């Protein structure tokens, strides 16, 4: 009986301490693009420019957790005019985020979570 209680307690403890996080299935995209800051030329501050299938550009902003990964790979963000070619794997978060643009304006872009990024 004691062994049964100990085994039950052990199983209950293991199941309560399982820290596996189950993420919903999300569509992951992989693309080449640019990590851009054009604020100095009255464009917008740091954002991603990803070419669309129709030859236009789509603009994205990283979520807060992705900024650390970006800075680890590409270095700290500086307030200078910059274009860095990248290859990224990302998914849309379903949220929107504002970015500072020239003349005191802001734009709203889709937010993405970066799964992997490398400099080209």
C-alpha cells in the first residue's frame, strides 16, 4: 500500500512539474529581406522589409522577445541610416505594432516572431 501511495505521489508530482509548453500550430515563413532604419531620411525606424510575391515590399516589426535575438545576431540597434540583408524564419503574431517615422509620424505594421535570423 505504501508503495502505491509513493508511486501515485511521484506521478502526481511529475505531472504537476511538466514545463513543456505546447504552442499552437503556426505557419512559419522563410525569406530573404532587409533589417532597415530609414528614420534619418524621413522614412521609418527599424523594421523588416520582405519582398512579396507581387514584387512589392511587406513591412514587419519584431515582437519584444525577438529583439534580443536580432541584436545577438546583427548587433545593437543604432540610430543611423542602415540596410542589413538577412535571411529570416518568422511567423505572424496576429498583432499590430507602431513604428516611429519621419516628421513625427507613425506607421502600423504587422508584428512577427523571429524563429531564426542570419546576416547575408
